């Protein structure tokens, strides 16, 4: 009898182990098993649609993401789904630009570099938009995207019944998947988005980002780096990512807080939501020459290292531009010409005179914490620093980078050559029709106000003061200089 009981016990134990193993495998395969990210042959498409590792920790389940604009259109500024907040798309692609789709247990949507670095341009309202990869995303409302997802999760209609009913209009989930979505994925997504709302509540005390702007480092400071929440405002304009490899070792970001391009790329992915585990895996493939096995972030870095700025697409007065080149060489080149004596260096705030909030946001403690963040990893950081001013960046493609200054407070290059008191004080950001006379995007009028978000220079962090270089030029000298800037 003792032998029989022991045998039965062993059988029960074995059965329990098998059940646990099967349950563990089921949970792993349905929630955590990561399939290879889609491969894009061209580096441009990889930049626009490829994964930078944000899906596992920060991704939104694809089928939920797809149907939310249909269920909750009132939380978007206009009809058109995600396009209404400036998210761009190209024909022939399932996903919009700046959003990747990867299966981690189930299909998830994460953001990538192009969410902040791809611009739309039209010469006239009737034109089909031209999309410029790696340009500053002047039209995208990233904060609006976050707030839309959070508003949906806070709505009582964010229920399994409502969402599954809408998903059924697009696909037929299996019986098992419907159970998983009903009892795990949909409730889990709601909880995660409401936790994000609580984690980002500090934003409520700051001015809105608006179209084409982001606070890129306070979220990293307060979450990834575990720094205490302070009252700083880091709102700043998006930056273009052209020819960055030729600047390696000089200052990156608006305040020059890093001098290593590899670290900039990897920390940007971490800031967007990539885990250290994902970065470890990606960095293990950093030196691979096999296109199918190459590091995702290495491909991004390679792309932006040599990508040339787009040429001005409209007519240029060559005679006037030639005259403007003389002014440019004497007034601008030392700070903004590639190879200039001050290009890629930090200009002290006491000289440049622009809004100091973005500079004050980044602290010495944050730099120290980021340099220590990679301890124990092969990709360890070491080039983060605290500076005392703003970066003198090259002006290649400057025609496309409006609005201007680090906080995007000056709508056109014409405004920038005016004394601060004469610059536009209120305008709308996010409209992609170009003003070829003033050199910038149209920022007033019915359509600009319908599509864009208002910008008020009197709000904290939004000052349009400073950078008074060229403001005392004669009118004809300004016209010539503006014409030359089109050629860069």
C-alpha cells in the first residue's frame, strides 16, 4: 500500500509539473515570446517603420490601438484618426510613420525615431504632402497621442465588450485569443495606460508641448534615472537628424548634453521605452555585417550619419543668394558652417540670450545618473554632461526646420532676423503649407488654426528672446541672406 501511495504521489507530482510547464509555456508564448521584428531592406524604411525595442514594455496591443480612434473619436482634435494629430503615413505600408509593429506574445505597437523626426511639406494647399525622413516633425503632436490613449483608458466605455466588438469588424480572433483579450489584455492595457497617466501627471503643471515639440528628458529624468520630480520645463522643438556622423565628438541635443552619437541613439531608444535587456541584445549585433542580423540601432545610426539634408524645392534667386553668401560667411558661418570655429560647441547662455528653461531642466545629477545607467553593460554610457548654454548647430536644410530656436518660439527665418520685441508673439504650429516669402510654415489663418496648436511666447519656457545676430542688418541684406539660406 505504501508503494502504491508513493507511486500515486509521484504520478500526481509529475502531472502537476507537466500542467505547470504547459501553463508556463502557454503564458510565455501568449504574452512574452518575442518574434523577430519585421525586416526592411532600405535603411530609410527601417528608420520610418522599424523597431527600436519599445514594444515589449511600452507598446499598445495592435488590435486595441487600431480601433480606439473609432470608439473614441471625441478625444481626437478632428476626424481622420491618428492623422488628425499629425502622424504621417505613406501608401503601401500598414503602419503609420513613427510607429512599429512587433509580436511580443501578441502584436504590439511602439514608437520609433520617426515619430519625432519626419516632416510633411506642401508648397500649396492643393499639393500632395512630401515627407522628409529625419527632418524635425513640426506637425506631430506626441503629447496629444499620449493624452488620447490615456483619455480612452479613463473612459467607462474602455471595456472588453466594446473593444472586442469593434475588433471583430477587422479580424476574427480565435476563441482562446478572445478569452485572453477579454480577461487579460484589455484590462491590462487599461491599467497600464492609467498608470502612465499617474506617472505623467507632472506634465499638467507645465505648458503643453504642442505640435512639433516634446519634453525629451524630464520623462527620462523622473522615471528611468529616478531623479526627484522638480518644477523644470524641458519643452523643446524637434531636431533634424542629418549628417550627424560628421559631427561625432561635438555637441548633440539642443544643450550639447552628449558628445557621442552611439550613446545619443541608444539613449533615445531607452527614452522611448526600450529596456536594457533589449539594448543588450541589439548591441550584441552592433558589428554584424549580415543585413538580416544587423543591430536595429546601428542601422538607425548609419542612416542618420550620412543622410544629406533635402534641397529647397522651390525657385531660388541665384543673384540674390550670391550676395547673401557674403553676409552669411561674415555673420553666421563661424557658428553654423560645418567646420566653423564654434559649430558644434555650446554657446554660453549669457551670450545667446534665449529661454533658459530647457537648459535648466538637465542637471549634473541627471548626467551622472545616465553615465551610470549602463554600468555592467557592454554599451555603457560615459559622454553625458551638464553644459551652460545652447548648441551651435549646422544650418543644412534650415529652410525645413521651422519654427526656430531651441523651443520653436520663432515661426519663420524672417521673424528670426527681427529684434525679439518685433517677433510674432502668438501663432499656430503644425500646418505643413510653406510660406516661401518668410521662410517657414504658415502659422495663421483658418486652416493653420484648424489644424495646428497655439503657441504663446509669454508662457514659461516659450520665450522668443535672444539670438539677436543679424537683427541690425539692412532690409536688403536680410533679403539676400534669406535667399542664401535656401541653398543650404
